[in-house]
């Protein structure tokens, strides 16, 4: 990771203790090194050369932070402070903030090795070793309303013998969802029956045709929350587990690709009563930029 005068690292554990590692702070970060291995999965078939690519998966991320301690602090005080904040009994979050870009990213982590404090060339220095089981840095949470965009009335001038007819209004129930990350992301979708009943709602990817569909009749003011992620798939209907209402035959829990996604929704009946919004957190393989 590139540490510049504009960059700040902040670590906060689950009980609220935190430490800012920034230039001219008590604990000044000099260097932050990250290591992530990408595992290539393949198979060997008899009678063929080489192997066939079947997939990939990124391993956990290792983060090693080295820095200096301000003058005047004793070794014992520095050690006690670091051990209280970087306590292996608690999980934590490391935040990278670039004040010039006004951008920050977070990553969940654990303490892999107890903090070390030592003297080197007449300066007190420290070293922190973290492990991030989820290797991706997380951007700011995004919320997109999958709005009902109605085309304008189109009047077809036709005067048959039985009177005048007009063109009908058509609804395009989709939106472009821009995922700024460089890795696919899970998402949550919330369905609200704002104006009346809705029969068998669904959310789908307009490009791939993948969908998540429920065999359920929503009453006015019902709320359904769907989570579609690699490690979590969940359906909650009015606060209760609703996974049994998934249309298993036609459902695929899909992800948001990096870049532009076309996400839409539908229902077997009364789709005009439905309001849908999507929430997601972009994934990044890097912190800077």
C-alpha cells in the first residue's frame, strides 16, 4: 500500500478502542505492506496437454504495518497502548482514508501477531501484523432505487367507425446500477408493497436473465428483504424467515458485476404496486484510488 502525506490508517476494534496511524501522530505509519495470493483451480484430463482452468479464488490478505512512536513516550507505555487497541481477543476494522481524494475504504481484520515495539537506530518503532479473511477492501455503501420509468403517452391518431383509440403507456422496470468496485459484489434488495397486493415478486439481471423470485402474495405495506451474496443468502418477510417461499426452480442468487449492471424487477400481478431498492458495498482489490 502506498502511504503518502495525504493517507491515514485508522484501526478500530469491536469494543470501540481505536488508533490513528498518520504522519505526526503518536504512532506514525511508515510502511504498510499487503500480501494476497490468487489460487488458480484447474483439472488434468487424460490424453490432453496441460490443464483446464476451472476457476480462481483469492486467499486471505496479510497486512504488516511498521512505524515510529513519537519522542517522549516510554517503551512500556507504547507497548501497553498498542496491546490494548490491537487486542487479538477482538475483531477490528482497518480504514484507509485519502484526504486529498476524500475517499475511504474499510477492511475487516484480525490480529495475527501481538504488536511489537523495539528500538532501532535510536528511534522507537513498532510492527503490527493483521490478517483479513475477506481479502477485499470495501467502498462506501450504495443505494439504488429501481425506479419505474414510464414512457410518455403516445397518441396514435386513428378514428375508426367505433370511435378514437390511444396508444398505451408502457413501464420499463429496470435501472442501471453502476458498481464502482473492480470485483463483483453481493447485494440486498428490499421490496415494498406500497399501494396494494403484489403476487410473486422478483428481481432479475436484465443481461444474464438470472432472477430471484418468490412465490408469495404481498399485502399492502408488506416488506421483503433479500440478501444475495457468496457467503449469505437470506429472505426476510416482515421480519420473519421467508426462505421457503423462494421459487427454487427459477431462482439463481446472482451478484453485481464490476461496472454497469442492468437490474430490473417484476411480478406475476400488480407490479405497479411494488417499490424496490438495492443496497450494495463495492469490493476492491486495492485501497488507494
